[in-house]
């Protein structure tokens, strides 16, 4: 499996509960690069790059998130790897 880009938008109670910082920890532990940021409508967007199997593990984690989060839905897709990121950070 080669590298891909996961683009995911997480809906639910995912702002104000440490979701972005927990996502950074999870993604870094998986060796992924990318960014996580709050959207104005209350959702969180995640763009992650790496091995497809590791992206699948992050996608599964996004389905529940950290303690305190209540995820209703995750809309996600895989795209060809963009190689746009070094490291994993919180965006603004």
C-alpha cells in the first residue's frame, strides 16, 4: 500500500473538548503528516498523509475521538498523496 491523503470532516460535539489536540497526538503516534482545524460551522477538518493502513487507523479513531467528544458522523475520502505537510499540526 502506498501513501495517500485522507480528507475527513468530523461532525458532532467536537469543538471545545480537546479534539484537535488529541487528533494531533493520535496522528503523530501513527507517523502521519497533516493538519487538523476547526470549521466555522462547528465541525473539525482533518487532512492526513501517510500509509493507507495508518490512515485507516486514524479514520477509525476519528469515529469516536477523545473522551468528552460525541461524534455523529465522519465524512471522509482518500486521495492521491499531496506531500504537502511535514509533521502534524493544529491549523487556525
